[in-house]
C-alpha cells in the first residue's frame, strides 16, 4: 500500500477493496474501521466514529450538537435521510435576538440563548435502532477510551483552541476541560477529558434517555439558564429526530441524493442545475470565466436561500420551484459574461409547496455496499463555549443560524429548527452509488461541494485532487456585491481578470479551513476499489480494507 | 517623577540592549511600571492569553480590544500583542488598514507621552505571515522590550528589528512561558 505523502496537501486517495471510513480525525477513522471489521455495518461504524469525534475533534461536533445523516441501504437499494438538527426551546420568540440591540450577535453565539436543543444522540439512536446492528455501549467504547487516555493535540486543534479562547474563557472559565491549565493547548500536549468519558459511560449504561430526561438533561438546563438561556427540561424531553425522504437531483447524467430543508441540499441542486448548462470544460478549471459564472450563480442561489429557507414544519419552502430547470435557466441566462450584476434578486414562485415527504463530515462504506454520510456540528468552533457542569461536552450555538430579524422564513420560533448549510450527498453512476461527499464550512458548504463535484465530473479529477483543488466562494448580501474569497493558489492573472470584470477579491490562505473540510468516498466498481478522500484543510484522514 | 523614571529606564535599556543577548535580556528586572493597558495589534486571540498571564503575574492591567489614545490617560505601560487574525479583524469589522491606523495612533501617543511599549508575539509560527508582519514592522521599532515565542522568530525578523533598534528581545518556548518575563519586567 502506498504511504501517505509527507506533504498533507498532496492529493492522496486512501484505498480499500471492500470498505472505507473517512473522517476529520484518525482516531475516529480507527473507531469506525474497528466496528466494520468486527462485523458492524456502515451505520454502526458512522456512529462509533461520531462518538469518537466528540472526544478527538471536540471543537467541531459532539453530543451537544446536531446534524444530518444520509444513508444508502444496499439491500433495499434506497436512500433515506435522518434529520437531527437542533430545535429552538418552547419559549423562543422571533424578536428575542433583535431586541438585544448592539449585543445581538454575542447573545446569538456565546450565551445560553444561543443553545438549541441538541439532536445528535436522538438522531444516532434512531438510525442505530432502525438500521444498525450493534448495541450502543459497543459504539461508545472507543470514544470513552480516547477521552480517558487522552490524545496528543496537533496544530489544527491548537490554532482553533487559541482562536476561540475568549469564547471558552467567557463560558467555561480557566477551569475548562478544553483549556490546559487555563490556557490554550500547545501542539504536542495531551488533551484528556475524564468528564466526557464518565458522561459517555453513563449514556452507554442508561441509554439516550439519560441525556434527554435524566441527570444530564438537568445539567444542560442548569448550564444554559446560568448563561441567560431559556431551555427547559420539557424541551429536551420533547426532542425527536426524524427520518425523511431525501431530495433528488441530477448532474450531467448522475442522479444524486441530498437532504431536504432545513438543510441546504436544495441549494446544492439549484447551483448544479445552473452550472450544468455552461461549457465549464472549455472555460477551464478555475479560469476567470469559470469563477465569474459560478460566483454570479452563487449570488442568485444565496438570494433564494435568504428568501425562502426555513424549517419546513413551520414555513413553506418552494422546493419544486427552486429545483426546476426553468428557474436554473433563468439564472444562467441572467449572468453576463463580461461584467458583474448590480443585484441578485431571489426567484419568484407561484404556489409554495411542501418539501417532498419529508459541521464535521464523515463517510462510511461497508463491505455490503451500505453508505452513511453524516454532516454534524456544534456550529462555531467550540460551539457556545458552554460545558454543562461535570459533563465534558460542549453545547452548540446553533440558534445563531436563525435569522435574527422577526417575520423572516428563518426567524426564531418555538420548536423550530434553524436553517442549515449542511448538505451531505450520495451520487449515482449507472444505477449504483459511486460518490459520497460532505463538508463542514458554514455557508461555504454547498458551494464547496458543488466545486468538488464539478472537479470530478467535468474536470476528471481523482477524488482527493478534487477535494484539494483551490476553492473560491461568493455570496450576495442583500443586493450588495461582496468580494469573492479565493485561496491564494489561484493565479494572480486570474484574479486580475476577475477584477477587470468588476469583482472584488479577498485572498485567503493557500489551504484555508474557511472553505470547509470535505470528506468523500468514491467507489470505482470497474477496478473493484473504494477510494477515500480527506481534506488537508483540516485533519481529515481515511482508512479502508 | 514619571518622566524621570522613564528616562532612567530608557538609558538602562539602550546601554543593556547594545550588549545583551536574549538570555541576558531576562535580567531586565522592574523595567516597566503599572498600570498597564493591553491591546492587540491585529485583533488576535493572544491578547486574552496575555491578559490571563498578567492576572497570574499579579499586575494591574486593563484589556481594550479597540484601545484609542485617550485610553492611555494614567497608563504607565502599553502592552501590544502583535499578530493579525483575519477572524478577529472580521469579527471586529475592521480591515488591516483601519487596524493599523488605530495601532499607529496608539504608538504615536505613547511616544508623545513617553509611555514605554512592551511588544509580545505569543502566536508562534502559526501567527506569522504578511499581515502580521505589517504590524510587526509598524510597532516593534517603538518597543522598549519584546517577548516572542521562539517559533515565531525562525526567520529572525524580530531579532533583526530588535538588533537594529537596540531593543532587548526575550525569546520563550511557548505562550505560557511569558509569565516569567511579565513578573520580572514590571515593578510591583
């Protein structure tokens, strides 16, 4: 087997013959692979890897957060989605952030009001009971071991730990388990989390109900209340994850599935629908024409996102209109090849319909061909910074994902789920799944996923080449044109041309985690090989057999 | 009296700095007076680390993310924590030019009011780069002393500027090690 290159940014596809796990930390990959090797399926392995990420990559996801799971069930030949996005507490009011005035953003991100009712354990439990094969205690075990024995932290952890130091100091104090003697961790130091180990053991022993109705629930409510929040025990007890039908799209003859609202799968499909009509191959990868057209398309797609996305249980999202080919053609036709537009108005649709049927990423493919693609998050790095006393886990700040303005589709409201940018994908070729993909990265998620898909389908890149290739991002804010954010590897000549057309440019690092940390699995049935691609913008890695 | 102390201190620094290497520079005991005002040059997260270390050193200090010259009233030392954070600048709604304007106005006010500046760079290699270097070049030449995490000085930028300006430079292994110099450098 080829050794992983010394330069983490050099494209490298992990190889397996039957199965593969890719995730944002090697210990999570090991946990998933161990479950697969002992006979567990993709769902079991994905849950074990997720628990382990809570211990090994605690700043990005964990039981205090929520997410989305996309599953391909090989025997039934169908895709299903599990949504375990956080919900707003019952006492949530649409104007509760707006009325905080200049302190609004602080309340939305680092206070008790920022914390949504976590859905992670409910989602994993739903998936495990319905599609998994292993007991909860077995899946928790590797995470307990990591938390107890500790792990050596690397540069990525330390950089993020430092950036979020103020958040941790504010809500967890110098005694936080996520600080080393009150200071951010330095590379090479050991992070141990005995509190988390105890919490996970307790959940393994007493079941997920312990989190939603037991002692842990009380600790959560106490911690949230102490920081000005409104979550009650009833909110936790009422939480339910749901299984829903996925959304289906198609790009260049490849059908794919993704998650429905409140996730952003609908906007990934819309963007790919627009791109599909353009001659991107003749423009060239990351050429001025390519970046210009995709950026302009993103302007319109974000206008649609701001205008329509919300919790489909409470607002009507015009999914059919947004996904229609005429809508995509209107946007594609509106983009001018030689100049930027002054505004990006959202689409207008007739009768709004219901969604059909219905931030770390990891993927697992098992030997039977089942696939699990999970995008999960606690929102900002280190979430709200609030750790319920003695539990060792971080609570999310996903209430920040609500539009703070009242009377918007995504305004806060009782039991509502905030709109999310997450959008895991499973794509098919010749009737069989061939690509599973997802990424963290906030609003950059679906634009990054679209670029990776185009890299693979249009530019014939290998999976990890497609993941590591330079990225860019653009969004419209109201009708005002923002800068295109680009990784510094995009050549100066391309940037100059974009400026000539009228774009503003914001240059990011060469491999900037701003653009996410995608993980993917590509199944090459012709060669009988399963490839794993893991993003070097974070600590992504993979392993197969 | 304040003016006199500062003049004596400056003479002390200049004489020593011409001859001192980094290890000897740790002998700069009680050079600075309290209270101190701490701000970052570049909206970095290390400002909070410096604040915690100042607390542990028992110093009388105030932290101000957006410190302006008028906040220097009654301040005996300005601590500038160098390093540009795009995240921090974004959160503050500032661009590099605006932040540089704020910081240089502080440096200028310190010069006018003879308030000594202690420059810290606690972010190591990860907090180096073109943007950080702009702040280093703008602030470091005005420092009385600099304390730098060693991995942030592998290209010897800090050594070069400090050498040229006769500024004592104290190199430390990691941010937490700044506690020692802070205890020594300030008069209790």
